């Protein structure tokens, strides 16, 4: 993909993709580490939020109405400025909203937006901690030229080393894979799991 817009803060990529669903699939890439919460059990309430406290959004990709759009920060020095763009684009996305992991996108949105909530309507993940690679393999979904073959963790090192093209290629592949998961397996509508963060 080639950028259609570049600024001092981020680059924007866009292409037309055939879609057959209403709403928007959202997929983000981040740097930072997950915060450990609980002791071998699934976190409840505000602990869901704590898990994503150190995550910083570097890339936000959306797929909606036949248009795939990716915005990526130019470097780690621009993340604070980029966050407002990323958060705005996530908030303004056409509903209903889909994500592979509802807690991940909602939790990262919360911390990167200065404690605002975003309700993801549908989750593409079949169960907690289900790996996207496992789903795509079971549904015979192709790789879509993903340089990391589904391993989103590699985006952190690529971004920090300035290899933005690989991060964009991975994000694009994730959106296309999630589109296929939605078409082939559907999604589940679940309520947000955490409580009011003020508790």
C-alpha cells in the first residue's frame, strides 16, 4: 500500500475492498506491555482496564463500506499527538463496531483517550484468548501477505525500529482476515465486561 496522505504526525493508507456487512471492523496495533492482573483467573471489573494501561496505539485500521483505511504514527515521538487522531477515528466509525478481541480495543481506547469508553458491539473471537492464527487456519483463510503471519506482537519491534511498512501490511492483513472470519463464522454480541472505572 502507498500512503495517500502524509503529515508530520502520521501516514494514511486507503484501498477499496469488497465488503458485505454493515458497520466497521476496527483493528489496532500498539507498543507497550500487558499489565499482569489476577492470579491465573480471568480479570473482572476494572481489572480488564488495568491489563491495557501501558499500551500505546501506534496504528488504527478500519474496514467499512468497501473502504480499508489505515493510519500509522510516523514514530514513537508522535504518539501523544497521534492518539487524538486514532481515538477520533475509532469513535467516529460507522456502527455497529466489530473487533477480534473486544477487551483489547476497548481497553486501549480507554487509556489512550484519557478515560473515555468505546463500546465494541461484536467480537470475532470465539472464546477468551483464542488466537487469530488458529481461527484463520481452521477456516482456511489466506495470509494476505502478512509479514508476521498473524503474530501481532512483532508489530511492536517493527514500529520501534521504523519498519512501518511491515506494520501497515500486518494491519491490512488483520482487517482482511477479520472480514473473512465475520463472513465465514459470524460474530457474537456481548456486553462490555468491566465496571465503571471510577470504582
